[in-house]
C-alpha cells in the first residue's frame, strides 16, 4: 500500500466487517508482518486498536507492506492457490481515515495467461482504478487462466457472467435464463444504475451456497458443480443470481440511513433488514416466475420453502423481524439459542409477499410492491442518502392509501402469526393454505427433530409444549430407544418411549409421552382446484409480468 502523508503521524485501519454481512468479522486476525517505510527507510509502527496501526513521523510517500492469509472460500472472503487469485478488497485493503474519498489504483502481479474479472475500471490488463475506497471494497476481483465469460446485453447495458470452475450449461442456456429476469428488473425499476455488470461465479466441487452484492457486480459461490447442471441446485443458482442483481438498487444504492455512508470500524445498527434483505429475497424468485424462467409450480415450491422455514422456527413467537434486523450484529448469522429470533431474509420475504398481495388485492392489480420500490428509488434519486424505517412505511402507505398501521405493528414490529394475513389473502389468489404434519413420527408425535450424521443422531430442535421440552436439550445424542440401540428409526406404535441420551459424555435415562396434538406442523400452499375465475386471474396477474 502506498499513500501520501502529511507531516506528523498517520493512522491506517482495516475494516472489521464487510457490506452484505452485518457481523463483526475482524479481518485483521488474518494479517501479519505489517511494516511501514518512507524514502529514508523503516518507520516506527504501533498497534493502536485491534484493526488500526499508528505510524510515527510520516511525511511524503509512505509504503506499507504486509501479508494476508487468503484461504477462505465463500462469496465474501479471499482465496489464493495455484489456479486462481480471488479478492474481496474489504478483507485486506488498509485505508487512511481521511483518504477514503480519494481515488485508488490497484496493480496486479499475476501470470501472463491470467484473465481478470472485476467491476473496477481497467487501465491496462494489470492495472485498475476506482474513485474512492468505498468503491474499491465494493469491487471484488477474480483472476485465473481458466475464467469463462458469458456476455449478454439489455438496453445497451452489458452483463458478464464470469465462471471459475465447471458449469455444464452452454452460453445460450445461461443467457436464455439470465436475460429475462435482468430485463424485467430493469423494466420494473426504470433502467439500470450502471453501464456494465459482472456476475462472478465460483463453481465449487463441494456443497456450498452463498452470494454477496456489490456496486456493479456480485460474487456467487455454489456447489457441487456437477449438481448445477439440472435440478434444484440450478434453480438455487438462478434464484441467488436474481436476488443479488436486485441488490444493485436495493441496499447498494437505496440504503438505510444508518449505513450511509458505511462505518467500517464497528456496528451499523438498523431495523430495516426486512427491506434490504427481505424484499430482495421475495423479489429474487418472483422475478424468475414473472419473467417465465420459473413455472408457477416451481415458484410456489420456493414459497413453500419460505413457509416451512418460518413455521419450523419458534423464534417467530418471540422476536419480530425488525428486532432480528437490529440483532444481526449479535447473532444474525448463526442458529442462536432455541426460539429467540427469526431470519430477516425468510421473514422479510414473507412480510414483503403479504404487503404485495394486500396492495394488489386492494387496487385490483393497478398497484403492487413494485410501485413502493419505484417510489423509494425515485426519492433516492431526488435526494441521495439513506432512508429510514418511516420513509419505507410512508412509501408503502402512499401506494396502499391507508390502513397499514396494523401491518407494520403486527407483521414487522410484532409477533402476530403470519397466517392471520396469509390465509385470507392466499384464498383470494386461488391458493389453499393448509397445515401439514411431519412424516417423521419423532417430530410429529414427540416434538423432537433429529440431525443424523455418521450414525449419530443429535437433537437439533424441540417443540414447545412437548414433554421433550422440559427433559431434553439441543445437542443431546439419542443412544437407544426402549432399550434398543437407536438406528434412526423411531418406533411406530408405542405412546411412551424410554430414551438413553448422551449429554456431553454423561448418560441420561428418561421417558417421553406422545403429545395430544401434532408438533412441527407447517402451513403449505397448493393451487385451489375449486378456485373461481376471478381468483385464478389474480394468481395469473401476480405471477406474470
């Protein structure tokens, strides 16, 4: 790193978190051997906090050298091996606090046959520039000799799909799926905010799924690559690609006030994760349905996944989606204690669907959530900067006209059961909304959900109100049932079971009683075979462009 310093002392810092992952990650733990020099030689460097360094007596051009351990593969980290260089600059690029708005230049020292994929502005094949530090750390980079590039255009905007690894889809097949949802998003939002966009895709040989949005690009890590060719994983790939593209508007530019601008030194608390991630998650799959990439059946299957996750998480009874957004910084990306919180992605998507259907029903499809997001985007263009919770509420109410206080109080800030809104709404759209019991008897009758791996059967979740709730704990291992070594098959007939449990090395003997009502029931939707023509038309209007 090189920068021009004023006479005196300088402080350089490393971000403690990255946009798209609202969690302190302490990237400085991967950095070592930091040294500073001026034209006369070494300078004295002192650590001033966990991720900042004080350099004494700086003047003129300062050079800082250091090593960073780049060996974590996901959509927000960095990786170096004999095949590729993959960089998220937010992980390792130091900044001078008063120089974040200055232009930056990146010089790469890589093999001659390497191609480079990045949203940074190209000067030469090995030199790139950007207007600020914020732009630098929002522009990931991939370089290798085997990068594959698929390109398409929509309204003079160029879209690049860069693929590292194996993806058994032809260029024509990828374009046939990507171009429709791209065009529809641009139609809904009224253009596209950057002239060129890059999908940076890491196709991995093992199971993986992750995506992160950026200024004019996204990184998607997905695998196993052979499973992407067909089936559910390819649908997931399309879904995350559509999701990340919509982030180009929603959160990259249209951003909560609490993160405008980003403060990389600590938490940026906000309660509007149901907009940033929830609305985006809802639209990710919906755009695929409305553009014809997903069939109606495929789209409803994705909605049922959201519903299953919602009703399988008893945190919905205790913590609102707004509260869970604030606590992203605490434990938003880990399971957490039983029944405490919800996912802003999942709950926010269902909340967005409720709002969309309410608007469509009230206005006879003259208006929808599209109009809310367009209005938010117009406000942002007229007055750039972050929006507040009240801004989003005001935009929704201006489209719906009135009567949304209960929605925001109960669905966004409360724990009112979603079925109170979903059941009557979905009926109007020709869909049945019915409870489905688990097939596994230990879940349905005893309220125990198991995770089985390598012949071990670990308790993953326990239903409230069950006999098991007061006797078992998550992470207990079931050793035997009714005196027989447990092989994963729960007895089908007895209403009382005797268990032997391994609880962190201690054996516990206990008995459980079958419940009087099914546990772990989830609502699922199906097309109503007796829906009338008006209801069928509403469903068609919702799921077609």
